[in-house]
């Protein structure tokens, strides 16, 4: 069995190869976005990160339609971390990531 390359990413048990990432119309792939978010969420807020991952895997959160700067993403995550994870805080994060989000 071939071992996945380091540049591959895993989300919710599915392998996303770099080749498939390029087919997404220029949007940042969810695994790459989660890697950026992981660096912004302290280990002490693991529950927040788990909620973000879960909501991306069920489709409640969507990647930004256009690139976000590190500062914009950091502000959105900082606001999300201020309160306990809930449907309201996830919806607010979703609107920050994608203003056209129906949440």
C-alpha cells in the first residue's frame, strides 16, 4: 500500500491529494484552512477546534470564497474563542469566513 505524501491532508477520514486541491476553483482547500486555524487555536481551546472541524465536515462551515489574510483569519478565530462553542458562535464564525453563508 502506498503511503500518502506529506503534502496530502486528512479531513473527516477522507484523503485530499494536492492534485484534487487544485481542482477546487482557486478556493483554499478545507484541510489547508484547518491547518491555518490549528495554528491559531491554543491547545487549551481544543473543544473550539474540534467544533470547527466538525462543522466543516458536515458542511455548516464553508471556506472563504476569496483568500483571507492571516490577520483577518486571526481576528475571526479570536472572536470565536471568546465564548463557549455553540450554534450561535459557529454561525458567527461562518459569516466571518463566508459573508454569503446562510448561517
